[in-house]
C-alpha cells in the first residue's frame, strides 16, 4: 500500500551554502538520508515532496552552520498482510515466481500458485500445470494476496504471496478474471 506521510527533521546548512534556497538544501539532505531506505514504521521511502523549511535557524557553539526545522511529505510503500495486489511476473524459477508489485518484487512459492502440480520448463522459462496446462512465465500479469511481510531496515522488505484463493491467479487477457 502506498502512503503519504508527513515527517519533521532538522537540516544543516553549512556556511558555504548560505544564500542558497533552503528547500533545495533540505531536499538534498532528506533524499540522502531517506530515499531507498526501509523503516519499520514508514516502509520503503520512494519520494519526497512538499518541503517546508523554517527560515530562521539555530547556530550551535563551535559550528558555523545553521540548523533548521524542515517538514516534508514522504511517499512510501508499506506492504500489508492480506492486501490484494496485481503485478507482472519478472522471474520464474523452479521453486516459484517473482512478481513486481510496484517498487519491490514479491515471491510466490510454486505450491502457492495453483492447486495443480506445477512443473518448471527450463527451455521456456515457465511453470506449467501438469493437468490444467496453465502456463505462467515472465511478463504474465497475476493477482495475489500478500501472506507474509518481513521488514528489516535499512534496505530489506520481503513479501510472500499466494495465488491459491478465489479470484486470484493469472489474469486472462480480455476477461479480467483469474484462472
């Protein structure tokens, strides 16, 4: 799930940057600190918008820089258990598939794709159902439910999904439904 979160932080403006736009300095520092990082409360920080910096700063003894309070809106991605998502299959392995669900890839174990036994066809790079002949390969679009989320800062989010529920699975072209 994508979220918009307001944060407050302190930025440091060194003397050689006095006179520059405070919002630009704040954006550079906040981008360096947060973009691409994973936080247990925020999730994966994707973008920073709407930066507001207090024009009056504080000077600390022994440091010629000024420190300013800054507020900004973060766009984050925080996967939630039981959330239904759609994504494109980006990799197929013998043990399962990897599905791009926005800024991250989720894993679907071969046992969670369908009730049918799936066999890996190395030549085609696809999983094929023994009885149903359902084929799942790179580029296919699937709908699934998130069943497991592990968030481990500073840069790791692991998501496990299942496609074995009603209305889940490979989305057939033109029908908009699952198999």
